[in-house]
C-alpha cells in the first residue's frame, strides 16, 4: 500500500513512481505527479470505494502538496463533483478546500481513498478547458498545482478554514482550577455559556488566542473542536425587479401611480424597481400593494456593480483606420479562430494601437470568441476600460486589485457564465475564466509589472502567449518599446512582427532637448533647469499642459543630519528613509517602516535635518512656488492611496483643470491627452545606476514612453530630458526615438554576457534574520547545486551558476538577502536542472524565519 506524508511528498519518491506519473501528464516535470492517493494518515479510516465505481475524482488541494490527489465520491455527491468546482476534503488531520480536476482512474484494490466531504459550488469557478493550462503553469514555475489555482483566482473567490469550539465537562472543571493558564481561561470563559463559539471570539490579554492553543485544548479534552470551511466572504448582490402581470390596474383612477406603472411595464417589460421609481416616484409605496393584487410580480435579480460607478457614454463606433492600422488589423483578423498565432505589434506612441485592439476585439466577439485585454497597471485599466465600455457596453468585465472582494466576485461570475466575453484587467486577468478565448491582447507588453513578485511568481505576458497557444487562440502584444526578449522572439520567427511606424494623422513625434546637468555642479542641486523652466512657462502661456516625470515619490529621498552627518535610515532595511512632507514622516519605501519627522535626527537629536534628494512632492512644491497661477497636481502611490483620487486627477487632466501634472512612472504610460505638449524628465539617469542587467533597457523604455505622452493632439510636442549622462546610448536612443539603435547596442551587450534573450534565468533568493546564517544557507545551497552539475555533464554544459552573492538591497524588512543566479544556455537541460534544484530546496529544512525560493524568469534582480 502506498502511503505518503503530505508535508514533503516529493522527496522519498521512487524513480518508478516518477516514471509512471510522467507518462500521465507529459508536460509536467518529474517533480509533479498526477493524482496520487490522498494521504490517509490513520490507514483504514476511510471507506473503500467499490473498484468498479467510476466515482473517483482528481482534486488539487490548496496546500503545499506538490500534486493533485485522488478522492472517492460518495453517492450523494455523484452529480456535483464536477471539474472547476471547489470541494472540501481531508488532508492529514486538516480539512482543506480543493478544486475538482476531473474523474480519476480507479485505484488498485486495497488502496485506501478518502471521500470528498462536501461540494462548495453550484457552478464551476473556471471552465474545465483551463485545467491543462493550470497544470502547465504549476510545472513551469515549480509551484504546487492547488496553490497555483488558488493564486490564480481572485481573493473574493476562495475560502479558508476556521475552528469552532464547545465546552466539555472537563473544560468546565478546569475553569475552577487555579492551574489553568490565563489564555486557556479566556477561552473557557468565552465558552461558559455552553454554546458553540467561532475562533474569533477568543481574545486573551495578548490578543487573539492562537490556533495551535485551541487545537491543543481540543486534544486535552477541554473543548470539542469542530472545523468549518468558511463561506465566501462575499456573495453576489441582488436587487428587486418588477414584472407587470396585468395591463390595467384595479385601483381607483385617482391612484395614478399604479396605472402609470403598469403602462410602463407593459411597454418596456420588466425592470429594476429602482428604475421604475425613477420614472414614477409615487409607485415606491405601492409596489407591495400591487404585488398583493397580482398586478405585478416582484423578484430578486443579481446586479453587477460598476467599478467606476459612473455611466460611460457610448462612442461613435469604430474609426476609419489608417492604412497602417488596417494592415495590422487584417493580419490579426485573418488569424482569429485559425489556431495559435503570436503577434508583436511595434507601434510608436500615438500610432493608434488602442483602436486596433478595439477593432480586433470586435472581430473576435463577432465570431463568438472571447477576448482578454491585459494592461500593466490599474491607472491604465481605468482608461482602457472606458474606451472598451464606450464601444462594447456591458459585455466588458474588469479584474484588478482595486476592486473590492464583492466586485471581483461579481465580475468573475459574469465571466464564468459567459456574460462578459471581453475582460480587461491587470496581470491576474490572464487567468480570466472565459469559456472560449480567441484573442489575448497584452498592452505595453514590455512592462515589468506583468511579473508577479510573490507566491506564484508568474509573468502574465508570457502566460498570455502560453494560454493562447494551448487554447489555439491569437495573442497580440503591443508596445512602442518592445522588450528585447519579445523583439528577439520576433526575429527568431516565434512571433510575427507588425508595425505602426507613424503617428495617427502623421503627427510628428516630439522633439527632444537634452539638458546636461553636469555644468550646474556648483550651483547646488537642480530640480528644474532654466531650459525646462522656460519651456514650461511658454507652454502655460499657450494654455497647454505639461507632464513632469520623476520616478520617486515623497519630498526628499536623502534626509541627512547636518550635525552628525548620518543619513536617516530604516531600522529594518539598508535603505535611507524618504521624507514625506505632507504626512510629516520618514517612510521606508521597501518595508513600510515609518517614523515621525518631528523628532529631528534619531542619532543625535539635531532638530534641523537636511532634506536632500528629490521626490515628486518636492517638485510639486517647487513648481507651485515658481508658477503660482498654474494648477499643479501630482500622481503617485501616495496620491493613489486616497480612494477616487486617481479618477479625479485623470479627469482633471482631461478637462484641462490641471496645467502641470507631476508624477512617477504611473504617468509615463498609455495616457492619451491631446493638450499635453511638454514633457519634462527631471532626471533621466535615475534607473541607470541599478546593478541589474536590465537597467539600460528599463531606462530606454521609460524615457521613450514618457516622451510619447507629448504632442498627441494637433500641436507638436516637446520633451526636455535632464541628465548627468548626455552621451549614454540609452539617452541618445531615447532622444532620437531610435529603437533599432538601442536594440543593436543592447543585444550585443547581452550576447557577450549571455544574458536573456541569449539565455534563460532563474534565481534562488535566500533570506533570513541573521547575516551569517543566511550567508551559510546560501553557500550550502550553492554547493549542493554545483554538486548537481558534477553528476550530469550534459546539464553542466547548459547551466551556469553565479553566486551566491549578497543582493544589492542587502537587507529589507529585517531580512538579510542573498541570491544565486542560474543561467540556462539550452532549454531542456536547464529545465531538468531546475527540477533538481527544487528537490534540493525542499529537502533542506530551513530554520523558522529563513527561506530559499526559486524564481523562474526573475525580473527583480535587486
Ligand atoms: P497608442 O496606444 O498607439 O499610443 P492611441 O490608440 O491612444 O495610440 O491613439 C492615439 C490617438 O489617435 C487617440 O486619440 C485615438 O483616438 C486617435 N486615433 C487612433 N486611430 C485613429 C484613426 N484611425 N483615426 C483617427 N484618430 C485615431
Ligand atoms: Zn525598511
């Protein structure tokens, strides 16, 4: 009989088990196995299912179990254990939720299988067709399958487990005993009324009583502990609708509202009570009376909350495309429904990519296929959503982290039911459960925010390509500055390159002025050079708008004490704190640590700290002083923290109630405001200094993108680039909008050092609360990884191991950070190697607080 412990199941696995599993789920690396037996820790507690019964299901449980498990289906649940639905199952001593993947083959006689305990959903949370995709994602990122599914679903959709306790006689006796600890006593006292209490009710002197203590009390017989699966925290909302049953009311003629309401219902059909009341205000008080008289029927209907909470006016319909646009649309349209194709749309800023997206989406919908549009940031989703809603109305659903859990569940449900064939969202929307995906659009495909930096560390751009290929769909990736990797893929023939080389109406690209900041060294730090200032005042005089870009929020990035000479740093990180003037505090942008700015220097008490270094707050202040009559606004994460602020700022720009907008990266992308004619870049070198092979690419992209915000209307645009490195090839390429020049220089560099696209990367990040032990762990691991190479020459030829080295950000949030980088020169052996490293990582028991995680295709090298 097969028996496994669920904690570290991948370890003692025999080669034969691996071999048999490999045949079953071919795309999975050997580390993942399909459908092993649900661990039955007591052996024999579970009822045997008849071997002839088809009633076994494969379940992916939301836990760190590296594969799916087989459970039996009790007769009562036979009809409802269907793919995509959540079930409650036992896993060792716990009850956990999982997702049914499908029927599982009957197991050999004698193997104990535990039953599914209950089914949570009446409809699936995702179509069964997505299951192979989830399997692939799990295996590619070496993430457990159930965890992968859970991380893919929006948080309003999943549930957890909770405990409920009832007092026993032994517990009652313990209440009187002086030996009972205060925390136990707090629990027992809460239970003294004899009723069952949820775990949230138990609060001791030190806050919520921890779960292990509650479980221990169960074991000691002081209480009966019951495990409950929590209901989803939200459910869909309903509202009352009215349906007319009669044409004429029996009411006396003076009760006009009843007559009028029936007329309206007869003419327009059933409607929300709210809408009916809007037309016949007096009917509100009469509805129940009318229902009693069988004149109308009242019923509840689900409503979907509009995340913007605003009516969006329909647009005038598709625009007449330019020849370039028509050519691009034609290529995409021809491919729709014809199997997998991947297009890279290289379209300069203002070339009308969005109009192409809109029309391509319309073509997909017209042939019954759904379309998923990915946008890198919430700030952009709002804009994209408006444009799509204006054309497609309520066929649009949106998914992003800015929605409340309730709103997310609503949107998700509409998508699963096929009510919203068009989905717009941030990276997680790549998992949108559209029933028949035909087109995936990835806007700003180069953007690094497509990478998720926790839990399942996926890249949504890559997954869009993968999902499209699995569902025989088309993926259209657009950018004015395609990532080096995507462009390389196009050259290799993996993607088809399409281009929009001109702006709509042949509007000129903005002209760029480079301002050399080095000359000003003696005059103190420059925020806004005289050149930029002149351009600003001319722009304002003409009644036009300006964007000023600085990728750092706050007031001062380098607060320093003039008395003791120390920079004011974070206590948890090797980072200086940023001074935020509006909030009067010093804030760590990495761990969130904050301290009041009132106390002066924390080392010597000097009250007058110097606020060196700049941030958007300081720039805003400076501009308000220099241009007192201009309306200056700011957009960065501080501003975004206020609900509704984003929409109101963007509206202000659109309605020209804002003259100068100061902001971080958030303002560089996507936005299309025709009256912005000047873009100022306060410091073009900001991202060049990072110790990261991608620094140049990132810098070029930011500069080209922000420049692209200028001159999108009838008037030509101008860009002023302030820099300490005017000769740097990035700055030069951005100034001349020379993507090809940038690409040639940068690819040569990558090739010489075997960085992507000439290799694949993966990174092991090691962290822990003590420096030496963290370093030791990193060194230990690196040695084990080298050992893997020594054993396999074919892998050794394909893999380079770099490090361990201390991360450039050596300590964050009290955690010391080390990294080991893997470079893969050939795909298959590299993947084989990564599978082996995962087993090494799992076999190391790391002490509490220490961790070592594998990040496949890492983006953050700091
Ligand atoms: P991109 O996303 O490539 O930067 P947009 O799609 O935002 O560009 O288009 C820039 C502007 O040009 C928008 O205001 C858009 O409405 C307009 N536009 C796009 N295509 C056309 C067209 N075919 N005819 C007229 N205006 C267009
Ligand atoms: Zn910190």
